[in-house]
C-alpha cells in the first residue's frame, strides 16, 4: 500500500480575503507540482496520449497555458472580446 503524504499550505500574505489567499496558495502549489513533474520530459513523452484521438500531454499543457493567460487578463482588466462581423466559416455557393 502506498504511503500517504500530507502537506499543509499556509495562505499567502497580502490578500483581503483569507479564502482568496487560500485558493491562490493552492493554485501556486499545483503549478509548482506540475512544473516539477514535467521537467526533463522528451518531445516523445509530450506526444503521448492515452488513446487515439485524445489530447496529448503537450496539448493539455498548452491548454493550461492558454487558460492561465485568459484568467490573468480577466483579473487585470485587459481582456477584450473582439466580435467579427463576418462568419468564421462560409459556404462556397456557385
């Protein structure tokens, strides 16, 4: 049976809300663990996928990066929605 590892996180300082500090600390801890886990991965390992048609490890990491940027932009007010006046896809009608 595997050993159970227990760790305790101390919420970060400088937050108005203890709950926000706790969430921030947990996210930072998960980012640290992920970063440590993928250090030294080869391109072949990043291309691994559980089954054909499923996301690779590399694509899941890219998704995490995009989501981080999105939420950072939301948090600092720099996110803007750009609406296109033309449809993304059009049919060729002859």
